[in-house]
C-alpha cells in the first residue's frame, strides 16, 4: 500500500452520522475489550487525534473502532481523511494488517485475504508459466512477511488455511488461534470436523491439540522428574535451563554406562569426547581443557586431575560475558561442568571400590598413571 498512489484530499471534518462502515468491515477483527477501553479513555481525555480514513461517500476504510467510540462518547464532528485508493477493500485489509497490536498470526491471516497478496502470487505464477522466472520457492511469502513483520512460514500457513480451512482462518483473524494451532487442528480430521460442524469452538479445539514441541517439552520434563528429581527441582527454581539439565542427565547416564562396563582391573573406558556443540566450549580455555582431560581419562587419572580443574575454576572468572544472555549461558556451561565432575568423581570412586573388592592386591601405586 504505497501512500504516493493515493489520491488524498485535504483533511476535513465530517458529521459522525454521515459515516458508515465498509460492507465487509467484519473481515477486520475488533480490538480486545482492554484495548477498546484504552482507546476510549484516550479519546475521551484528548479528543480524536488520528483522522478516520474514508471514501468520499463516507465509507470507513480505517478507523471503525474510533467511529464507534465517538458514538459512545457522543462526539458529533470527527476529523477525517478522504482518500481514493485503487481498491478500497485492499486498503482496508492492509491498513488492519499493519497494526502492531495484532498478533503475527492475525496480521498474516489478514494480509493473505487482501487483493495485493493475490496479485503477488498470480504475478509470480504468470512469470513461472511464461518461463521468465524460476518457481517462486517461497520468495513471495518472504517478501509479504517482511512488509508486515511476520515470518514466511506464518504467511504460508495463513494462506493454506484461507484456501483449505476458511473457518479456522477466520478464527485466526479473530485472535482465537495462532496459525500453528489452526494447522495442527487440520491434521486431526475428527477434531477439524467438530469445529467445521459447530460441535467445538476453535478455542476449545486448540486446547486439545499439543504441538510436537509441546509434547517433546513435556516428555523432557517427565524424564527429569522420573530420573533426576534434583535436576527437575533446579529447573523449576530456574537455577539451570531445561536444556542444561538434560545435558547433565545425559552425562550421568554415560557415567552409569561406563560403570557397567568396568573391567576387573578397575579401569573404565574413557567417556566419549562431547560433540562440537559442547556448551563447555565457551568456557575459558584452561577450564575447558581440564574438563576435556577429565572426560578422556581413566578413573585413577581422572581423580588425580581434579586439582587441576579446581585450579582452573578459580582462575576462570575472566573474561566475563558482557550481556545477560551470555551470563546465563556461562552459568549453565559451568554448572554442567561441575555436574560432570561430580558424576565422574563418583564413577572413579565406584570403579576403584569395585576393583579393590575383586583384586585386593591392586593399589593406586600399581595402577598405570595417565599422561
């Protein structure tokens, strides 16, 4: 919607009773009660500061809520801006889609019902058909998303809903669903049929749908509560992130697996070196190297290296991260390192105890030292 293309008259005033909503005004969602009350209080205190966009015949294209508030407050003369857009309906939809108080899903759902969006898609299809361009590949969705501040995926989801599930698209426009929730409902035929047939409201259906991410999150939390109540409690207290807690739990399981594979002479296979995305990589070099040595060392050597790690920790205070996010990541990484050391030390003690019970003559002095 380019302002330069509008034939705009000088701002005027009109009688409130000379104005009327667009015939398809219901395609645009009304504000939530709280937002409506805020607007009412502002207009009551300061008057109507923003003109209502109208056609010459008084049809409201942008400002229906302000017009309704004026009626509530008994305001008779209102500021207006008379415009002459190429497509009044398109102007009304795009004006609504640019409102930042709407959710991203609402803005996307509004945008994909505008003639502008339909023209963008048709032009792209025509270029492909004429052989002057490759398949769209989502560039139209990306371009549209950038205009209204939403992602390509949200635009694509909204467009798909408008085409295949208009009742759910309408629920997204009204703010009852996100596009993700609506798409999830379409994947459950029985649930979708209930919404389509009026047996369930869209909101009620959304409550019975859990996204894969939500299910995965619940699974991870349940795993912590079952296998590591202490870590689950730390997550609840926000002492560590869920991701950090799961990493520590994975370390514990590796330690237990190493204990199970203990040999008669009391050595255990070194724990595997963590992958490249190991969060401890962000720790100071000296501390990271000490932790890596613990991971790779046999039990007795691991025990002997603990003083090195403690020394490294004492000197690991700088450089500190410069922002809150960095501090949280640093804290989690250090917490994981400490958890690793605690569990590795327990494994060392257990392995030595097992070896000594099976080989009474085995001593630390007899054991090979690690380099």
